[in-house]
C-alpha cells in the first residue's frame, strides 16, 4: 500500500496539515508516515576556532523521536475517537521517521524508502504563503519533486472535496497529470473542472482548436465521467485563480509546476503576495509529465 508522507517541524501549521492528511488517508485508504529532517550542527575550523559546537547526535535523535511519537499519538487519538462513531471506516496506520540532512533531500529520500504517493505539508509562517514560497527549501522541493505536493493553509479544516479545479495551459503533458488526478478524484467521488485561463473573452480559431484537441485526447485516456472544461477570461493567471476561488465553489486547486511555463511565476518571489490570496484553499502541485496514479 502506498502511503501519504507528512513532513513536520512540529509547528501548528505542520500539525494541522497532519490532521488534514489523516482525513484524506481514511478516504484514500492509505497509511501515513510522519517525517522530520534533523539539522545537526557540525564542527567547522575557522581561524583555529570551532564555529558551531558539536551537539550530541543521540540526544537530538531521541528528542526528535519523542516529538514524532507525540505527534503520532495525537493523530491516533483522533482516529480512535472517529472510529468509535464510524467503526467500519478505514483506519490508517501512523508511522514516523527522522533523518539527518537538508529538508528537501530528506523528504525525497523518505518518499522513496516508504513507498509514498503524495506529500502533504503545511504552509507555514506568519506571512502564510509568503514565507512558505520564499523559503528555499520549499521552492527546491516543488522545483525538484517527482511526486505531487499538497499544500495545506494554516488553520484549514478538512472538508469533503466535491470539486477540484485544475488550471491548465492546454499542454499535452497535462493529460498524463489529469489521468493521475482522476484516480485521486474517483476515490473522493469529486468533480474535476479543467480550467484554461486566457485574456480573450471567447476561445476561437487556433485556441478553440487547441482546446478541442486537448479535451479529445483527455477523453481517450481518462474514462472518469466527472470531468468538465471551462474557459476563464482573465488578464493573468492570478486574477483567473481569484475568479475560480470566488465563483466556482472549489475545494482544491491543482496545477503543474512546469519550468518556464505560465504558472511558474506563481512560485517566484514577485508573485508570492498575489498567490497568498488563495491561502484559504489547499493547493496540489504536480511535477511536469506526472503520470502514475496516486
């Protein structure tokens, strides 16, 4: 069974993401692995002096393990309470692990070692998405990940996912991603709304043809019936996502992080504040050409 990987730094945002992941795990019938990246100060000679004191590795390891055990215990307690009400529901197992290293490297290693299918992590910091997306670790993870990353806003409480909005540039590679997303949506019995954002009121000529070809190819590969197509007129993707958020009753935003493409700017510092307007909705980010089912 594939698992849901939940990185944690034991912050409120990370704990909230773990609670969201627990709800999701029950619906997807997947177990959960909590993980933490330990950054151990190292001895570094500089002018004959030690720049960083050498910490006791075992002490740090034990402390981290205790914190992970406590986080797992909290999740298990919530699952026990829910099981008392609905005993026939799937109850995910909660595992945990820690490794020494940089956050991005640890997440990628644990993802492979624990046979995970998706990473669920919190958007952290007082500035919401600003701190999250401007942090090099988070940008590196999204840029280098070969797996989907689900970002949970601070304080967001899980609710039934009825409609998933997928923002696309009609790139043919998105069809593979939508095939995977359809497996995810089917498990949740959710609708997928494929959205093409452009600055024209109507699609016509080459744009209309491109949309028709895209949806035709999609229907050949994806048999899930709850898929619809919508064109959204907007001056840019930021305002288009605003419209989606405000008018489409969407429960989850999804997109592909493709280098040098339309949506890439959303993950750069100059667009952080604009994207922060969507902090009230979870955001599922896929790597380019992702095609394996979740």
